[in-house]
């Protein structure tokens, strides 16, 4: 199994268009045989997981809760951290590349951690932070993310 | 996919016989389609992961390190926590049942957390702590562990 | 200020005699100008903090909660981790020596972490784990703990 | 003892002028009898701690390391988390108000967490994130921070 992991981050409440983007991103990640990691909850996290499962991928949810039952239904591997939003750093550390879709302050904390650790961050309609690489759509985002995986191996 | 997760804990340095037990435990967990979670490193962690992969199972390694590259070669899902032995609580929280094989103080911390959280702990030649359910071999341990999964669902 | 820190661990529900012991331990730690760290809640944690404050000491509470307001009234420095019992490792890492008084599984996890990290653990009516140094009363426990501080500096 | 805690965050490498600002902020926090919490290392963290100690204050350092010895010399209460930059959330959770001075991605992660938790963030030459309240100097920053403490109690 390919152990490359792409982390997808984004808010719980985003506009419908971004949920569609997230679902496509998830599907494309799975089609390339890459593991998906996310926060395991609703919104972008659920949409990207649903997309990945449509393409037969494997989805990892790093949950804030101390039990597994709050994971969305598309999560294969629910990890119960019990650290609340302190779990954000684990998503980032476990990812080779991050794709950020929309998102609010929680997403911003993950973008910041990723950039601090020198990990590529691809962004779709997300925080405009120096270092974030803009993508225009799901296809562009996944291609850019995969480019970093290839160049690293 | 069955989201039941069995956590297997144990030391890095244990006698050969216990590594064989761990490998068998891993194989039996995988044969039943149950996810395996462990600390992702060497010794019992590696043996149980190897056994699970022999039977086509899925292995999750909750690593102390802040990068994924220290996971043993049988880990499918490496989670880089960066929390050192502080990651032990995540193994326990994510498991439905724990099987402890041998082990030293690290294993003892996990047994303690599991019992504090009211999770069943099956032990093979491990710490004799009030609450740990003894098993005589791999077969006995996995059967007892699975019994708890069934009764809970 | 002396930056030596003694960690005192123990359960929320212990018999009255042990609360008296804990209070005396806290007072003696403070009288020697040593910082006290504990879990910040009730039972042994509250008794030891009360004792330390009676002698004008400084008390640190490493809380499981994500806000500070659950600290007992004798805590000067409430640290809100939000990690639940995952905060136990922080108590241990921040302590030079551990004194365990009574205690259940949570205390056991801390004893295990301390021994794994090679830190001295002095115990009063607590878990009988190989490596724990027994003390017969508060005086004995604090003297033994302080002996380790001196020999290390 | 007043248990209000002000968190001061900022980078390790900032220009000299901001170190002077940080030192003044530390002194002013201490003069008002408020506890100071920070990351415990160099740069802004050291300058603010030095300032606080000049005024006889109490300084708390939430360290990324798993031992206490890396704390700067002005830290009274060194907390060894062993969580690396995962410790940032603890600084934020333990603070009533945050003052950000300069700073890079690590500081940005803390600003994001604070805003996500609804805590006031006062900024001096730091990230321009929606929600951060600008201050023009140390005096302005501490006054604004203290204003939030008063209104909350």
C-alpha cells in the first residue's frame, strides 16, 4: 500500500460549491491510491471522505473527541485523540501535503502548523497566507499536491 | 469496513516466544476483519503488525515521533503524533479492547489508561494488575477480545 | 526561585488518613521552597495543594479540562490542557520526583510514565510496582524526594 | 494570588524594537499582578519573561520539550509538555487574553486557536487576521488586554 498521505482541511460550515470541490478532491486522491487524512467530522471533512469512499479509497479521521463514535460515516480509520482542537497538529504531522478548502480559524491553525513544518499547502478559496499555493479547482489542487509527493520520493 | 479496533500493546524487547504470540494475535485479528492499532514501532508492535499483514489486515501505528518514517514496515496507516509516550493515550482511546503482551512501563501506562476508561484488557504474560483478564495464548486472547466486541454491539 | 518541582499524584477518592498525609506532604514541600505540581482537581490533589498554600508555597495544577475554572481553590497556576487524562504525561515530565499517595488507575498511569522516564517515584499506600520506593509517612516521603533533588544538582 | 493569565506569543527571531516592546509588555503585566504565560523559549518569549521578572512577576513557560532545562532563565514555572509545537494549544487554553508581538507561523497557529476559542487577541506588528485587535505599543496592548480581564470578571 502506498503510504503517502494527503491531508484535507476545511471548515464545518462552507458553501455548497466548496463541498462539491471537497468531494471531487477526495475522489481524485483515492483514484491515485493515496491515503486521505482529515479531521473526521462534518462539512469539508465529510465531503472529502465521501468522495474518497466513492472511489474506493481509505479515509483516516483524527477526531477531537475521546471516543470514535463522532466520526462521519465515511471514515474507515477513526482515531480518538481526546485532545479537542489540539488534535490539529496530528493531522498536519501525518500529512505529506495539505489541501485547504475554505475554512475558518481551525483551518488557519492547521495551515500555520503545516507552513511552520515546511509542508506544502495547496489552497482553494481559503486563507491568503504567505506560503499557501493557490489552486483554482479540485483537479488543479490534487495535481499540485501529487506533484509534491512525486518530487519528494 | 468493520470499524472495530483492537489495540495490541507490549514492549520493544520481549522474549522470542512472545513475539510469536504477537504475530499469531495479529494474524487472528486480521482474519476476523478487525482493524489493528498499535504503537507502530519494534518488538511486539512489529510482530503483531507483521501477523496482521500476513492475513491481509489493516494496521494502524500511533507513533511517538513527529514524522512517519519511523513506523515499522508492516504499518499501513502511520500516524505521526509528535507527543512521545504521550501518544499512549491515543492508542487506548481508539481501541475497543486491548490485548497486552509482555511489556514494561510503557505497556503499564496503557493498561492503566484502558482500565481507567473502563475498556477490557486481555493480558498474556504481562503486568498483573487488578482488572486485567488473563489469557493463556494467542487464540484465547483474541477469542476473549472478540467476545467483548460482540457483546458491545 | 528554586525551579525544582515535586509532583504529587493520587486519586480523587481516598480515605481520610491519606488526605491528611497529602496535606502534610504539601506543607513540607512548600516549607522547603520547592514547587508543587499536581493534577489540580479534588482528593489528594486538593489536599496537597491546601497544605502547600498553608506554608506559603506555589501550586501548579495541570488540568484535564480546556478551561481553568475547574482547578481546586488552592491552585496558583492553573494550566488548562484540554487533553483529559492525556495530561498525565505533562505532570510527570514537569516533575523531578514523584510522590504517589493512594490512587487508582490514573495514578498508576503516572507511576508507569515516571518509571519509564527514569524518574524516582516515592509511594505511600499506593500501587506496588517494581521501582516504586516505599515511604511510611509524609515526612519520610518528602525526605526521600528531596534526597533525589539534592543528589541530582 | 490573582489567577488571571495573559499569554504573550511571538517569534524567536524578531527585530530588536519588538524585543523592547515585549520586555515592556512583560513588565506591565507583572506590575498589575497578572500571571504571564508564554512558550518559554527565546526571542519574544525571553524578552517578555525578562520584563516580567524585572517587575517581580511570575512567569510560566509551556515548553515544547520533554524536559525543563530548555526554558529561558526568566521562567519561574517551566512546564515540560514534550508535545513540540503541539503545546501551542495549551498556551492559548490557559490564557484569558493573548498579546501577539511579531511572530511567524507558530504565532499564527496560536492566534488562530485563540480566535477559534473566542479569546481576545491583541496584536503588535503581527499577522493581520480578521479578529486581531491592533495595538500601537506596549502600553496600548496591555491596557487593552487588561480591559478584557476586567470586563469578564
